């Protein structure tokens, strides 16, 4: 089953968050309406055409919430078609440099402990 689209109501927290997913499997279309995040309760709808599924999605997205369409994760995961490695910032070695860790916050020193 392939996830095609995902909408989120923009709210955080178990009580407020709602998600709507559109998925496809062969010639069947599935809509999931979820309340409460990943541990929440879901309702599922199955359709024979994408038009029927999208009609249900339009109805589910009605209301006062500010829905946002999120990018679904591709079936093969994220790829890097350019082959260029992203810049993750300066490299730090244990015991080197000024001793200040960029992740420790102000006034906290990195004493060169080994990373696990």
C-alpha cells in the first residue's frame, strides 16, 4: 500500500491533532481519518476510484481547522539524486577546539567525553 497524500490540522497534542491520509493499493483507494496522533483512533474508508476517495477527503477537511498538506514519504525512502552531501555544520572532535559545545547551551563546557 502506498501513501499518496497526508493532511494535518496543524494542532499538536493528543486531544487536538487530526490527520487524514490518502493511500492506494492496486485499484483500491483508502482514506484514513485519525484523531489523536500516531497513538490515536482511526476510521478507514475504502473506494473503487480516486474521485470517490477525494470527495470524502474534501468533506473531512471542512470546518474551522487550518489543514496543511504534508509530503508523504516515498516508498523507497528519501533519496539524494544530486549525490551532494548536505552541510551539517562544523565538525567537532572530542577534546579539540575551545571546549565549548555548540549543542550544550551558553556557559556549558564540553569536556571531551567520548560519544556513544
